[in-house]
């Protein structure tokens, strides 16, 4: 390797050994022999990958890394996790689609979901007094969550006082 090549390669990394990103957020994917293990975002992707390799139980499975710089890294991360189903991501990897990036929209989605759960709890027929107590606890919990979400939504700029669907 020539001196110029070495200087070029060194210039790609900062003092911590992470890629220079000029403040941009990277979307990184960690792959194992059987496919995608994890998707994340970071302004220091190699430092973050090293942290995963040091701290995660699945670190020994990692055999490849891919780093991209999308225009909207948060949205790209949500979509990648939702569409590609990496084995070790928890957030956005459930049965519901990822929440929208806009806080008002996210609150509306949470509110609609909480209201659906409340309807299910309210329509349940208790089998015993113990079941009734559990159902009532669930109903009280969902009512409190709905009240909290309605309050948060009302406090958001651009919410126009709408509180989501139903209710």
C-alpha cells in the first residue's frame, strides 16, 4: 500500500476509529450467516457496531456490515426493520407497522390502538370475580393511557385539537 493510500484510508476515520460522517446519520445493517441480524442508525456507525460486537449475545453471529446514508435515516430505519425483519431488533419489529415519524401522527396511532384495546377489554365477559378484577384493572389502565395521550396530543402544535379515531 502506498503512502497516499494509507493517508486516504486514515482520513476516512476519526480519532475513535469511526467513519467521518460530516454530521450525517448512517443506517447500518449487521448480517449473519442466515441473514439480517440487526438494523440501526448512528452518526458513528463503526463505533456503534463495535459496541454491538462487544455487548450483544448475538455478536459472534455477525459476518457482515452494510452502511448507507439515507436522506431520512429515522424513516429508513423504521421501514428497513418493518420490511426486512432483522432477528434482533425489538422496536418496529412487531405485528403493527412502525409509528409515523411525526409526533402528532404517532400519538394518534397510539391513541387509536389504545382505544381498540379498551373496546376489547370492555366487551370481555368475565368468567369469575378474579377475571372481572383483571379486566377492570385493564380498563382503568387503558382509560388512563387514553387520557394521557389525549392530553399529549392536545399539547402538540399542529394537532388542531383532534384526538384520533373514535371515542
